[in-house]
């Protein structure tokens, strides 16, 4: 029996249900995707399921940012200590940071526009895809989830919302990145001592260079879990509609329409 994903006559599939995640074409706002890459390089690509490119840009951002002390310079600038900001910056690394940062934003926008075009063509082709995949270690299938539930789990721990909707590559990366950044920033001990009322000590152990990475990753995890859950639900409805129309809908059935205004 031929598997739909191996059908060579199909030019574009709207989605692929793999063992470790669902990858699908869908319409995205290019400015929103570029905005996430502006917030933190690589995040826009992760939203598009462009994992390899997203991982590379994300790790690059962390590495260069630490070497150039960019987050510290931002902190000093926002607090009015401009001379300290200029002194802390390492020009050798900053000049490497700028072109790749601009590329990340531009490529996120360009890729989104391209994927939107591919989505339109895939919808017109309307090719069937396999909505259930099972293997020895894992299985995956299309199902509906509550978007706010996925967002809530990522609020509690970034990456759990992605696990809920079976986006394993993104979930593992977000969890590992969050743990690594939190450890380097000493954010958990800082929270602990803050709750004990030792505010000054909490501030002294917090590493601002790493801490400033937390908001981007944290809010991205929430947004990514919510928006991809919504996309999965739409894909589920689309696949179910195709299935019922093909197998249960009488081809002679006429859909009811409103009476003409002239009648």
C-alpha cells in the first residue's frame, strides 16, 4: 500500500506527520516572525520549524553576545551609565555580531514570505497526507489541543507546551536552553533569596549578562506553544473535512444556501 508521503506525483504537501513532530506549511505574518528574530536571533526560524537554521543562529547569538558583553552594555545604557557601556563592549566581537544579527531578521522575513507562497500552492494542490505515524520508540497523530493549556504549561516551564503538542525538537531545545541560561544567570537562587527577603544578596548573585536572555526565551516559549497549537488544530479540522467529504459526503448533496434576495 502506497504511503501518501512517498507519492512522487505530489509536488507539495501541506504537512508531514513525523514520529517526533508535526511539520506544516501555514500562513504567518512576516513582520511577527522577523520581530521574534529581532528579539533574539533564531527564534523566528524556530517558529517556522526551520530548526537547523534556528539552532545555529540561537547558539551564535549566545556565544557572540557573551564575548562582546552586549547585554551588559544594554543594561548600562538603559540605566544611564553610557561610559561604562562603551568601556564594557568588545569591538572585535561586536563587529562580528552586527551582520549576522541583521541577516537573522532579514532571513526570517524572507523565509516567511516564501513559505506563505508554498502554503498557497500546497492548498491548491490539496494533496492527501498521512495523519498517523507509528514507530518502535514513538508515535504521532493529528489531534486537537487547547491552545491556552499549551501556553500555560510553557508558562510554568518553557518547553512543556511544545511537548504537549508533540514538537519534540523545539521542546528539547527550549528546555535545554532555558536550563543553561538559568544556571549561568543564577536566576533560581536569586528568586529563592528574593522570596526570603534578602533582596540585596539576590541582586549580587544574579548575572545580568545571562539574565537578560531569559525574557525573550520565556515569552517565546509561551507564544510558540500557543500559536502552533492553533495551527495544529486548524490542520486537524482541514484533514477531517477532507476525510468526511471523500468517504461520507454524497457527491449529489447540495449545500443549503440562503434564498436569493430577489425571491
